[in-house]
């Protein structure tokens, strides 16, 4: 795109680096930003930098948080004997919205996907294993997407945890196979949490 | 959306202020930004602020530019006797891509749309009239969208310019090149029949 301003071009370039945002969409959005006051644009711009500089991963569960320990891990009312393993924080939001779960989480930060070059070493698996070693939970829930990659990750984790005496469960397949977790409706997701099944049955 | 970090929430809030970006999409994009290095996020953030602080409107045609006068107005090879009136800079990009026009432009910055609260005073019409007064072009081309609002704006400008001896033209409307006749809408097909051209011109 041959834009009449280098600064405009750079802004379009940056915005279209986001997944799913093409050059034409980016230009439309950038012209909207350009019509705002300088104060508004300042607030817009700094929001991303402030986020990057301040947001950290919870030392326990790797959820994003403004503090060392996230508000779920630091909540004494949550049941610390259950750990629910999810792919990213959007899955936590989806599960929290069901109001059917009171345990803790562990965010893997992705799932094993050789096609995308994501192996076990790229995920928060070591921290999960040492966390389980220390805190000795009664139950681990696998709550990954019902896809090939999710299943692969489930099996990898299952093999790693098989020798321990922890009950390993997985969400019941009320969630449609092939669908991503975060798009499941709350009722289905809630039901499949309640009806979770022993993984090795 | 009840996010586990205030900074994350603010970034999602800001990104979803863009037209067509909902909260869920914004969160997906923000998590992508969060996975980048601080240097990358800095570059991303500052691109918008730098643009706002440096991009200005060309003093002549109101096109966006990094300088006082845009590269089209300052190009001595362009035909200054024709001014093409467009809605925004994306229309300039579309017309320039045709390589069929060598005149100048004037960017209105919108079209008259009472439903959206946009009146003639909100557009670059005064600057257009005084520009025409001074530079006395031979021809004005109306190149606004073929919608109710575009037509309204055309008529408003036509009334304002009617007393001058300038030739006023508008883009021809008709069946798109490469389109099959049977799929053209009735209004367009009717218009292209009425405005039929001599075949050997």
C-alpha cells in the first residue's frame, strides 16, 4: 500500500501485524484513530505499553495478573485440591463464567502442536509437574480444546502423571468435538465440568 | 468482561473502541501483543502516537501528509486545472491505483449524513469553495459514493458551485466491467441504458 505519509504507513503496518487484521482493515481503523484528539490517542497508545510493562504471569498458575500471585491462587476460598489445566486465559474466563468450578487453574500457554512448532518444552509443563510434586492435589482436570492437538497434549500429560496417585479427569464430551473451548456456551461447558470423566476409563 | 488484570482490561477496552472490534476479538489480539517482546510492544504503541503527532492535513487538499503540502499537490506534473472531490483518503488510493487520473484532489473528510449528525459545516467545504475561488480550475469531478448521502452531498456542492463557470462532472455509473448483465441491479442497469455512449468513441 502506497500511503501519502510514512507515519501513517508505519501505524498501518503495526496494526496489520495483528492476526486477522489485513492492510485495508488496518487503514480503516487507523483513520478512525487519526480522527481522535491527541489525548485520546495517547491513552490508546500507552494502554498497550503499560499492559506489557505491568502484566505478569502468576508465579503459581501462570495466569496473567498485575501481582505476583493471581486473584484465583490467592483466594483462600478456592479449593486447592483440584487443578484445572487450560490452554490460555480465555479458557479461564469461559470456565469462571459457568460458576461451576471452585478449584485452581494451570495455564499451559498453548497446546502441543508439531505443525506450528509447539512442543512440550514451549509450554508451562515443567512448572505444572513441580507444582503437583509440591502441592499434591487430589485431582487434575484436563480442560483443553477437544481437538487433535488438545488430545495429544492430554495424552502427553497423562503419561507424565500416570505414576502419581492423583485422580485425572477430563471434561465430558458435551462440548462438540472440533470446537474450541472458549466458544462453547456456558450451559454446555458447565455441564461438562460437572460430568467430568476419569481419563483412563 | 471480568479480566484478571486491570492493565489487560484497559488495553482490551482501548482496542475494542475501534469500529468493528468486539471485546472477544480485542482480547484475542491483546494476548497476541502480550506475547511479544517489550521492544516490539513499544514500537507498536508509539506508532499510533507518532502518527497522531506528525501526520497533518495538506493545506490545499486536506489529504493526510507528513508535510505542509501533500505529494500530489506539490507535484508540478499534475494537472492543476481539474479537482476531484472525494470522501476520504482511501478514495484517493483507489483512484490513484487506476492510473487514469492526473489532476488534483480535495478530501471532504466525510459526506453529508443527517442520520449520523454530519452536516456541511463538519466537512472541508469552506476550504474547497475558497480554493476554487482562488485557483479557478476548469473542471470539478464529483467522486463520492453512489449512495443517498453521496447524492445529497453532490447536490449541495452543485448548488454552491452553480453560479461559477466551471464544468462539473461526476463519475459514470453503470454495469461493472467483467460483470454479467443479468446480475446487475435494476437501478444501475437502468442508469447505464439512459447514459448509453456512442460505441465508436
